[in-house]
């Protein structure tokens, strides 16, 4: 996904910072900063808005966000209580953007982002009923209102797939069918698995090579060597997944196989037990299992 260049620095007083479904004006909230840079939010005195209010502060030119997309964005979130309005979380402090699966995010975030375009900055006041509900994270109460500033970097639909050059192929006897834009189909052999990590690029993307520490957006199919049972599948789940690579956030076999791969590629990987889940993932995956994955690298941030 292409990210637009940073916009010029500015200070914007949102006299109608957000608009609700009823068309009511929003609170006076000052948001300063460029797209892709941690914003400074200046809250007014007094009580928060009390209802869902959304404003597209910067207009993007990318694809339109749909309700079942996985959205990758930089964001800053505050608890808006009219007092200290403390910072709840910020991806800028974490060194990498965040992923919002809209179908599984808090309701207010999903409603706020749908219909906007990639490259937009969206500002949203989120009331308690559209937030975390009766069981909020530690340090919050069920009555807390939220305020989000979200810079949308990318949006990925359920059927997103590698679209580079290439197609099916084989790796260590594993047959992979399916071309660019298609869900892969795996056929596992009956012989013993290889003892070492094996990987092969089946569809080669045209993007830059992935780097350790980046957030990767992926689709993948996983199987257990021998039984052929599914280990995991984003295709089956109906949504891509995002994770940081090269820093121990995923199994060692993925850290080794997916760093340095061109974005847009499809990679077949055979992961021996020592580079897999270690103690396994009972009851499905045993510590001695060799795993097979086909991974589409959709984007890297």
C-alpha cells in the first residue's frame, strides 16, 4: 500500500471537531502534527462529547476502507475525562504501526474508519457504549470516553493475496497450487520431513525487501507434516493478520524465512520442531511436529 508524503505541519482548531449522525457540532479540540507523526492533542475544558463523533482531518487518496478490512495505522488514543485526559496508548511510542481488524475492534473505531480512504487522518470521539464496554482494560473504567487520532497507512480485504510473478511449486516434496491472487492449496508428501528449515519464494513480489522489526501484513495456510491437519489459516479465518518480524514475536522459523523477502511475495516454508513452537500448542501441535506454511507477504511497515 502506498503511503502519501507527509503533509505540511499545521494547527487546526476543530470547532466542529467531529460530527455525529445527528449533525451536532463537536468539541473544540486542537490537533497538531503531520500525517505519520505523533500528534499533539489539546483538549478543551469541560466534559467530553458524550456521543460518537468523527472527522476526516486529512483526506487520503487510497482505497476505501470496508467493514471487514484489516486496517494498518499509526494512532494515538486518550481517555477523555475532562481532567488529565491521559494517554492510553500510542503506536508512535511502540516503534511500529498497529493493526485494527475492524470486525473485531471496539465498535467506535470500526465505525469511525469505515468509508474513509487510505492516507486519511481520522479523528474520533468514542463514548463508553462504543468503546470497551463493561470489561475495559486495566486502568480504565466502563464509563471512560476515548479520543483517537488515526493515520491510516493501509487496508486489506479478506481475499487479499500475493500478486507478484510466479505460481505454484514444490518444496521438500510439498506441492503448492495456486497463482497470483489465489488462495494456495497444499498437498503434503508421505515421506519423512527435512531436518532443517526450508523456504522458497513461489511468487516474487516487486516491493522492497522486508526488514527485522517491521510490521508484516500476511495471509497464510499452515499444515502439520504427517497428519496434514490445519495448524492455522488466515484464509479460513476470513482476515489477514499482522505481526512484527525478526524480533521474536513469531516462531523462529518465520523470523528466519520471512526477513529479506520482497513485499508481494508468496513463500513456502517447512519449519522443523526446533524452530517452531517449542513446547507445542496443545492439543493440536506437538513439540515434535514439523510445520508447513505458505505465507503471502502483503505489506511491510
